[in-house]
């Protein structure tokens, strides 16, 4: 299968590989996919007090397109608000990486990953806020 | 090391280059000064000489597998031989019954053929295999019925290289008068085959897996006791009516020469290839979470099918650009399905998705094997660094207990 140069570049030099401590209050974690389907993406965002994504890291088990989709995503979400980040569409990723039709699901998975990370962060902060209220 | 040519070819189970000695013989059957005649021409020496060359090759193929030359029918390859054997026998014996038995790990040339027969009204039982890729004899025996007419089991598996016990299977078939077909496309030159002793009725062969040309194969059709098949290709009545079509002397002579070389050189070649295979496995086995697929002992020396846990097959193939290998994960073919053969072994999805088939051959060198080990180790390490599954494994999480958000 012929990959686009952008996919190859992200595959050869993946950006922002790694993990944050998922128990850190400023971190939201999204893990999507399944080994049975051949791809699993873990995306983590680090959010500052202003609600801006300061940093993002990923780990992906999957084909070259899946790795490239998640690598690209970490670049795109940096500096965005949670609201803006969750509006990233799979079609934008697929277009940027020139994914062939059989690999579109990789970009769908990346979109799912950022949505999952944002909602994980929001859930934890919703709960944290409530816990603070109770103890006050 | 300096003369190491990249990419390194380790996909001999897909196909082999034509041996130079074979190519030379083939070239002598094409042009006006060579044996270009039609072997079916009875009225002149061009035809007679071509026929002589074809019959010589038939003898060479027969000799490698312990058959009588009259039992060898030329086909376009093992796929056609499988089709001719299974459809031919099923159609001929359908008045006796319409049940066929085969195995889930067969090549598609067999599985697609039996699917077609199912559409025609035959009933097919697909046997599973044990964890080591071999069939359970008791299960086979239990599957046999009074209306079973054909059993088809491959000799050497193309993906994992395991060798089925065709002698034992054949004996079970004989007891019940069932026609036994064996796909032996991956066997010639890799494991001894002696049809003068083996209870096999039909056997398919391919030239291009054994340093012969593509586009030519053969079907062994036993004469004593005689097995009948219905022709699938009709025409001039070549090959005693079983397979019509003008014979291709250059292809046939190539297959004959390739099989003759295989017979003459198999002993030392097997020893060398086994040494290379062991060297490759020793280089990979030291890594964590690496699994050999298929039985450890009952396998050909040429094949090493390995799963690298927590690494996905297609991305691994991408990282192994300098090595020509096959991935068990059929992700590249857009089906996103892991290999049906590895699935049949009961390998979990991660392992089935992460397998690589290395197949070693006549021209593989020690330097190539050593370089392969280096490249594979580096690639697996890099991809594991990227893998959330590897991270979870390192954290002591049992992946089978995780609830995945399947998509």
C-alpha cells in the first residue's frame, strides 16, 4: 500500500509520543479502539487553568495511518480550548494525511480519541468540583 | 557485509526466483532453433522432440515424489491442480455421496473451491486445528460419514509451515474408501514425499515455490488403485483427457529441471536452511513476548512465523522496509482481519495481528539473517515504545480483562 509522504513522516518521526500521569488533575486520558480491530489509541491532554490544552501525548498500537493520525492530532490540539479540540473532525485529519478510503477508520478513531480525552478531563473536573463543595 | 543487497528477500514461501540452471533449460524451448514445437504434433520431429522434452520433465517430477510418470498431469499451477482434484473427484463420485471434509487452515485455492461445491449442493465440513496447527485425528475420524467422498488436507501449511501427518490421514481415508487429496505446493524440496508408499490419491504441485517458473504445476492422479476425476478444462483431450490445452514445453521443462535439482540437492540444502532458520530464531527468541506460531518440531525448516506481541503487523511491515516478508495481518488487503490461519490456531487477536512470516531459501545468507535480526529488533523496540498495549503490559495489566471500546 502506498502511503502519503505526510503519513510516512509522522510514522518515521512521531510527534509527542509518551504518557502523562493519568492521576494528575490537569490530565485527561482517552483510550479508544480494541486489539481485536488491530488498533488502539491512547491520547492524553494536559490542560491549564484557563482551560487551554498546553500539551498532548499519544501512544498508538496500529497501522502506519493510525500512528500518523494520532501523531498529527497531538500537534493540532495544542493551544486549543477543550471546546475547540472536541470540534476536530475525522475528515480534516483524513484530508491532511491523504488517507486512502480503507484507512478512513484511523481518522475516525483519532476523532474519538480526542473526544474521549476531553470528556475524561471534564468528568474528572466535574467530580473534583463537587467533591470540593462537599468538603467546604 | 559490504555486499549485502537490500531489500533482503525472506519471502520464499510466496515465490522463489527461477534457478539459473532452470532458466537456461527453459530458454532452449522457445525460439526457432530450440524445442519450440507443439508436443501434440505427431507428424514431424519438431513435435516429437518437444514431446520427448515434456516426457523427460514428467519423469523428473514423478521421480522427486515417488510417482509413476503416467500419474502426473500438467496444470497451470497448484491452484488449478487443487480445483481439478477436488471438483473433479467430487463431480465424478457424487453418486456415492456429496460430503467433503477439509481444514480451516487450507490455502484459499482449496477453501474457495469447496465453497463453490457448497453452492453446487455439496456439503463440506471444515475441521479446526489444534494450537500447534495440526489436525486432531479423532476429530477427522468423527467427521467421516458414509456419504463422504473426498478429504482434502494440505501437506505443508503455507503460512506457518507445519507438516500434517498425511500418512495417518490417508490410512483413515483408505479404510473408508474416501478419495484423499493433498495440496503439496509447499512441500517439494522441503520435505521428502514418496507416493509409492503414501496412501494419497491426488496431490497438487507447484513449480514456482521450488525455483521453477510461475504458471506451471501438476496434479498427481493415482493409477493403482485408480482414482477418477472429471475434467474441468475441455478441448483437445491432452493429458489423457483430464486437462486439455496445448502443453507449454518451456514451463514444463523448467518445472522438471527445478524438481530434479530439488531432489539432487535437498539433503545439504535442508541442513543449511535449518541452520539459518535456527540462527534467525535464536536472534529473535531472546526478545520479550515473542511467539513462534505452529508446531515447534513438525514443521519445515524454511518457515519461521513469529508473533511480536503488542506490535501491529502492518506497522511492523512498514518498519521492515529493508526486508521482504509477509504479514499474517491482512490489514493491508483492506479487510482488517487478522490471518484466518492464526485465528484457527486460537491465537488471540493481538498475536494474530502481530505476526510476520519469514521464509528462508536457496539464496539466503548468514549476513542476511544477521542483518534481519538487527532490523527486526530495532523495529519492534521502536513500535513498542509507541504502543499503549506494551505500556499496559509493562504496568502489569492483563489485557484480556480490559473492556475495549470496540469500533
